[in-house]
C-alpha cells in the first residue's frame, strides 16, 4: 500500500514536470505567431480580407465582398 502511493506520487511529479517542460512557450511558438500575423496583415493590405467587430466587440476576419469564395458549403 505504501509502495503504491509512493509510485503514484513520484510518477505524477515526474510527468507533471515533463509536461511543463514540453509545454513551455518556446521560440517556435513566437515564430509561428509572427508568421501568422504577417500573412493576415498582407492579406488585409492586398484587399482579400478585412477586419470587423462582431456583436461581442471582438475582432473578426471577413472575406472581402469582391473576393472569390470557392469554399464548398
């Protein structure tokens, strides 16, 4: 019984520490965020999309009315 509790607690601590190590914000996260923001800004500058505010006051990306929408519904 005592051995089982010790193994449970030690396993929980090891994998909690491993999860924090793997899940920390890394340089890759910032690179992806910057690339995504640059692509969105370029699409907006070229007129393919524009930003609007929805009913909740949050920013939302909307396809420009003149752009071709070839998505299947």
